[in-house]
């Protein structure tokens, strides 16, 4: 009887061992399958991470481009001066930056250097200095400028203007909301003294010049406040 029980016990152990072996063999493919899933998951995560980085940089580029466009079209005005009419303040081919918002809540002041639409052809932009303000009388005598009969001190002009430079017209009364513009190089400047439409209205002033960023005379980048 005992021998019979022992045989049955051994048989049961053999069955258990066989079952455990089969189970281990079945577990092996499952482990391989699990490793494959992990690899695919990591690949997807890397791909997703790369896309996130790409779109993050793209977003920065778009924002920077939009900001640059806003600044150049709404806040600042770039200008190149092709002549020497503003010497020695501004030379030929100098490049300037002007502030478009300068006169949103303020009025142009005498002495300001401004970028404006040329009254005889508004497709062209000119750069000159504000001399006469609304309601003032600008006159010329012996190469000097007078405002309402008082001598205007000008330390920025290259030389006093000649008698011929005033175009036989020695007195100007500036209308309201308008300005009288002159170049600093008085004897070589086509300014208000020679225009058909003498005055520049405020709405035609594009910007107040802030600084020069390129020296056209020396042909290199050079900053100078105006």
C-alpha cells in the first residue's frame, strides 16, 4: 500500500514539474513581447519629444518674426539718405532709424530731424529739420533765419545760406497744423524754400529720427544719435 502511495506521489511531482516547465516556456515569449512593447513605447516617446521641440522652436520663430514685422511697420521707420542736404548732421547714404510713435501724443518741436512725405510727391520720403512751427513767421536775412523777427541760433548748419538759396522769397507764414522744413546744408538742399507745396502737415510726418546705424560716407556700421 505504501509503495502505491509513493508511486502516486512521485507521479504527481513529475506532473507538477512538467507543468512548471511548460509555464516557464510559455513565459519566455511573453517576456520577449513585453520588451518589444517597451522599445516601441520608447520610440514613440522620442518621436513625440522631437515633434514638441520642433514646434516649440517654430513657435519662437513665428513670434520673433511677427514682433520684427510689428516693430518695423508700426514702431520704427528705416530710411536711407541719398543726398548731402543734411550735412554735416547726416551724410550721403547714411541709414537711419526713426520712431513712428514720436508724435502720437506730442507735437514736433523746432530742431527735430524728421522723416516725412515730400509734399510735391508723397511717394517719396524726405529727411529734413523742423524750423517753422504752426502760426510762426520764418524769414531770412543776411544768411540767417529769423522766427517771428527773432534770430534763430543754429549750431548744426554747415554754413549760412546764400542770398540765392532763398529763391527770392524771404518770408513765410506757416499755416496751422503745418511745419516749415530746411536742410542743414542750406546751400545744397532742396527744401521748403523751393517746393511748390511749401509746408508739411503733421499727418505727413512719418517718424522722428532717433539715430544713424550705418555711416554711408565711411561705408560701415556706425551708431550716432541725431
